[in-house]
C-alpha cells in the first residue's frame, strides 16, 4: 500500500500546495477582522510570537510524522498506538466543522467577483449595506456556497498531484501581487498611518486571556495546523525534501500574506473612518470601497482581488476536504469518489445551517448561531488542542532518534536546532497551549461563549475515552 501512495510532482508543487493550504481566508478575511476585534498591535505581536515558536515547530512535527508514517493523520496515530486514534479523528472532526462554514465565506468571495461587475462600486455609500443584506439573505449565499463547494469536489476528485498542485501553482502569485497593489493604494490615502499604527503598535492594556487564545487559534488556523492537514500533506512528500526548510518557507509565506492583508485593510479603514472592529464584513467592504475611488480600472482590480481570494480559499478548502477524504479512503475503505461525495454532502448541509444563522435563522447553542459555533469550536479549541496532542504524541510516544532521522533525511542534511525544537515540542508547547486554553476558556465566560468551549473540551475527552473504537 505504501508504494502506491500518491506523491507530489515536484518540490515547488509541494511548497505551493502546502502554502496554498495555509494561505486562505484565514489570512485575508479572518486575520484582519480578528486583529481588529482584539485591539490590534498587541494581538499581532502575540500572534507573531506564536507563529515563530509554536507554529513553525508544530508544522515541522506534522510534516515529520506524516512522512515518517507514510500515512494520513488518523493512520499515522493509529499505527503507533490505537489509544491515540482519537487525536487523528479529532482532526477529521475539525475538518468537517471548518468546512461547515468556510465554503460559506468562499461563496461570498465567488459572489463578489460577479457583484463587482454588477455595479457594486457605483454607490460606495451602500457597499456596507449590500454586504449585510447579502449574507443575511436566506437563499442567495447558499447558491454561491454550493457553487464554491462544487469547485472543491471537482479538484479533490481528481486527486492530489493533478488537481491541488496545479491550482496552487498558477494562482498564488496573482494573489500576492494584487495584495501589494491594494496595500500601496491604501497607504497613499490620507490618515493611512493611523491604520499602520493600530496594527503594529502594541497596547498591552488590551491583552486578556481571550486575546491570547484568539492569537493562538489564529496561528493554528492560518497555518493549517492542529488537524492533521500537514500530516496528510507530509505523507505525500518524498524522502529527499528538507522538511525544516519547507516548514520555514510555508510559515514565512503565510505570515507575510496575513501581515500584508492587514496592511492592505487598516490604513484604508482608518482613512475611511471605519471601525477597526468591523467584523467579518471587513474585506468585503474595505476592498470594494477602496477600488470604488479608482473609477473604471477599480472594477477590474476589485474583480481580480475576489478571483484571487476565491482561489486562495479554494487551495485551503481542498486541503480540508482532503483530510476527511483521506480518512474515509484509508480507514473506512471508501473509494475517492464516494469519499468526496459523502464528505461534501455533509459539509453542504452544515454550511446551510451556518449561512442561515447569519440571518438569525436556525438552531442556536447558548445563544450562538451555527456559523459562530463551528468557528469557535475549531479556532479556539480543537486546533490548538489538536496541536498540543500532536506535540505530546511526538515528544512522548515517538522515538527521538526516529524523529531526528526523519528531519535530517537519515543524517543527509543538517538541522542545527534539533534539540531546541525537540524541547519545544516535548515540553514548552504542550504546557503553553494548556495554559493559554485554560485562561482563554475562563475569559470566554465573560463573553458568553465559555460554555461552548467547555463542550468542545468535553467532546475531546469523550473521543479520547472511546479512542480504540474510532
Ligand atoms: N489555513 C487556512 C486558511 O488560512 C484554513 C485551514 C485551516 C486549512 C486548517 C486547512 C486546515 O484559510
């Protein structure tokens, strides 16, 4: 079986696919509004510290475990000890939950390509209301969500190297270029510097347990960590690749895009006099408003931006779908086609709930709608704890020398900070995540979401208890 495993066509293909997974709505849609909601500079600084010390190390661990075991997330855990199967299955659950709202936002991005041409920019004062009206509409966003999800299905059905790799290679650079363009435009507006200051000047009086947990969750979400995605991608990676440099490149690219997205949004927002805590509508309002000022050419750039955003989202969501699909294929012996259809149907139903919840329709959990519940459970709980479990697993359950061999390609390449990385993975990261999670859950009770977080922890405990049956 191991010899039949699909693998990446080339080194560039892997980096592009892994970076494609990392760079997505998390960077361009979520990062700016999360930074805005959490007070700006201090959040960004904490996020960067987490990315460097936790994100990079966890990504390297995921790559190493995936390639060493040559199996996707669940199989990799299970092959070592069936008591650990739950950690992999938790990742599959995260995949479902993230795909329970991600395609909703992907659908918005897709819809905006067309809305831009449909005259969205001609009435700049209405851009905010158009967005609000659109996402709370009970029908329209669902159509776009399904269209978006179908694009995922088509790519994932075609398998790893042919589908995902090609999409990533062509469209990632386009996104980067457009973001730079938007940033330049934004920085030339009056009062732009106030936005730069908001983003980079830390005000530590704003830091609470909730802010620190939000920064940790953002680091995991943005880097596609803590749910087995990079384990699965690593399992498709060939033995000659340098895992550490791949992890470093992907981490750096992802972080650069997030910071660039922040720089593209905040100067313009401050210039327009918008609230930094504008919420999920931020990119969908700021970017059209910015380009509305440019006249005819603005329409073209705005459309290009949303094309690129859709594609960035796609290269991420296909990796989420792939985790679930790999699980169904490897562990449940489904064919690829059957796996994709089963998974995407469930995801579509979850997305319907998520989308309707934005219009106030549908079931609520402790007063929170489906969209926010899916986001909260994954972003604040499952991914970080998934990362913590992976580190505990790698540090305490795997053989240190095996890890050394995997990361140094059996001694062929050097990895000078191996001992440092190992100490982080074995001790520092698990302890840090535990502390941040506990204090974040505590402050969650102030904002009424603590109970949902506790349910998340309970789900993990139940999974652990029935691990061998999963
Ligand atoms: N990293 C992706 C983004 O930023 C989202 C994602 C999370 C993808 C987890 C895969 C796994 O949009």
